C-alpha cells in the first residue's frame, strides 16, 4: 500500500474522534507486509484519560507483539514527545506523518535516533487540525500541555 492509502485509515480515525467530540488525531500501526495491526484515535476527552493519544490507542489495539522494528506507525499529526517516546521505546522502525505544520512534535528526534520519518504534508490533515484549533483552542492547548 502507498503511504497515502495508509494515511487514509488514520485520517478516518481522526474524523471519528472529532465526531465523538474529541481531538481529531488518528493513527494506525502496520506490519512489515502492510497488514493493519491496530488503529485508533485520540480519546483524551471521551475517556477522561490524558494518556489515550491516537498512537497509543493504535498501539494498544495491535496487542502484544514480539517485536516492532519492521512496523510502521501512521499518524495524522507529528507525534508529541509522549508518543515519540512510545515509538522509540518499542523500536518502531518507521513513522508516516500526515502533517507537521500545526504541531511539530518529536519526529526530528526520532529521525536522529534511526527512525525512518516521512512527512506527507497532507492538506486534509492540515485543514482538519487548523479548523479544530480555531474552534476549540482551549481543548487543543490542554492536549499539548500549554
């Protein structure tokens, strides 16, 4: 599958999160052969749990695996430090990012430590986040810890 096709799954998750009243960030974890292992979206608002970011939700949905080096995490937004730490902790080999314009997380740090990074600069991901930030700035700044 192409990166844009992988991103479409994460973007669908982001839209689901927004429809639920949450923060529109989605993610999906894929195996080395492109098999979808887990998908999820930010559920901080819905669950009242600050640890349920999109990447952690996708990671949890994938379940326990023997290794993560050949895996690809796809996320609609540059991963925050928390999610970047998850990628590094478990050695996920590649991260595909929908956009890093509205938030530039830890993906440069991940690249410095050997994670392959692809930033797609997807207009739909950027528009989704810009519209959300304009409509709900207080929720956005809570999510990023500001």
